[in-house]
C-alpha cells in the first residue's frame, strides 16, 4: 500500500512555507461532533494572535451543508474533501486524504479532538508528515504574554523564571518561541502539567481533550460569510487495507456529563455503603436537575460505569454547580472539574485537597449532610 505523500516537495522543516491554523472537523453520519465547535472557537483565538486564517478541514461525502456552522463559530474557510470512500470513517482513507491536503496547503498548526477517531488519526498523520504531536492537551497558547499569564496562575514556577521566557534551547541554539504553539497537557499520571512546543517542524499538531475548551457564541453573519475550498481528493480502493461492510449502532443510554449544568459526583467516601451513597447522589442530582458522576476510584471499583467518570482519564466538565461527595480531590480529578462555576465539597477529612478549590466546603459525613442538602434544595424550589 502506498504511504508516500502526494506532494513530493513537501518539507516539514521549511517553516516559512507553513501558514494558517487548521482544525480537523470530525463528523459522523453527517452530524458534527461537539468537540469540533470547541476547537474552532479556540482556533479562532490562536489565528487572531498570529494574524492568519482559521480553516476547518472537513472530510466525508455530501457534507458541504455542515460548512456554514463552522463559519458561525469562527472559521474563515472550510477545506472540503468529499469522496464516496470517505462516507464512513476508515483510518487509511482519512489519514491519506488529510496528509495529502496538508502536504499541499501547509498549515502551521493542526488541531484534532482527542476522540476515539482523533486519537487514531493524530499519531498516524504526524508520523507521515514528519512532525511532532502533543496528545491530550488541556490548554493552548501562542501569544507569549497570555502564556506567561497562564503560567503565573496555573504553575508553581518562580515568577522571575516565567517572566524571563522568550527563547528555548533547540539543538544548542536559542529559539524564539513567540510564534510557536504552546501545548499544555497532564504528565506523570497527572501529577505535573507539561508545556510542549514543536520548534523544528510544521505543522505543530495537537489532540485536545473534549470539553476543556469553551464553545464561542454562534455568529450568523460569519456563518454566511464562510468560504469553501474544494480539495481534489485522490483516493481509490487500493489505498485502503480495510473495507467497512456494515455499521451497527447499539442503543445505549450514556450519562451526558459534559453537557450537564449540575453534576453530583461520588468517590471513595461512599465505600461504607456504596448502594446508599449512590442513591443519595442520584436523589440530589434529581432535585437539582443534573446527573451523577464519579471519581476514578468509583469507576475502578465498579460502583459506576465508565461514562460517569470525571477527571484526567474521564470527562472534563464545566457545570454551573459541581457537588463532590466523599471525593478527596486528587490532581487527576481536579483536572476534570476545577473550571466548574461553583464547587460544593462534602468530606470528613478537613485536609482534603478538594477544599482548596471548593467555593463551599462542608466537613462532615456525606451520609448525614447529603439528605440535608436534598431537603434544602427542595425547600428552595418550593419557596419559588
């Protein structure tokens, strides 16, 4: 099978040839994935910082109708790649077309959602394009002043070291990082946050965790102004090592943590009465109009299914209210919920890390406190 890029003159080290921010716009069955709009919104900010265009890369068959919405969330242009063999996702087809498109049009940054498809595509494309990939990012910056402000707030680095940033040693030489994409992701099991740059190759590629970036407001004027460029796709059966015979969709009810306004999560603290603890969480979530989540301990112990997990290895949530019942608040868990508008923590251990980020902390037994919270919410609703 031919893995050679269609542009024989492509050179990932010739940085001056690369321009513009691109976002892989993931659609499934003609429906755009929510993480695409998050990436487009963030890409808009990055493109403005660089003074370049933001382009969405859209693959599929008969999907041109999705281009307008991409403009509404900030894209200047949509690069449209349509072909019958792109109707259903296959690794070979999508990787080839993406790499061919990039090798000819040369964006300097390429962002992909860290979905199942994105995590499959990202490393394959990076390897073929001879560039670097930072996986599972939770924060992106280009503007150096904004990046320094982020570090001052989120890191423990000395202020003078942060303020002195501007260059990095690359192969023994000073490299100006002001135009590089600064990609931040959890490292060492979430105990550290690492910022990574790709100084010698383009495009700088990153997969970004769904839910960590905020979707911008939809702009109808921008939606109408979107420009669509059709890329001539070269793709045949010979390029594919697999064939999709059938797509079977299983109906399974999953909890929508990312879209919930109220999340009530349980952790190790319910271990003395798992069934009772989950029942209390469900009752509180019900009166709030929200959903139940859980820490990694709750999922690994089999108390809740994996779609309930909040944290570094679970989902990242931004609810109006996040209630943590019996959760100590490890760094890994905080990575998935610390941006909640209001955090309420209930824990018997007054030294639990969750209290450091909680807006309201209750040091007490969750089995006694939660029923009081339920009654208080009911009373407040009745009063209205």
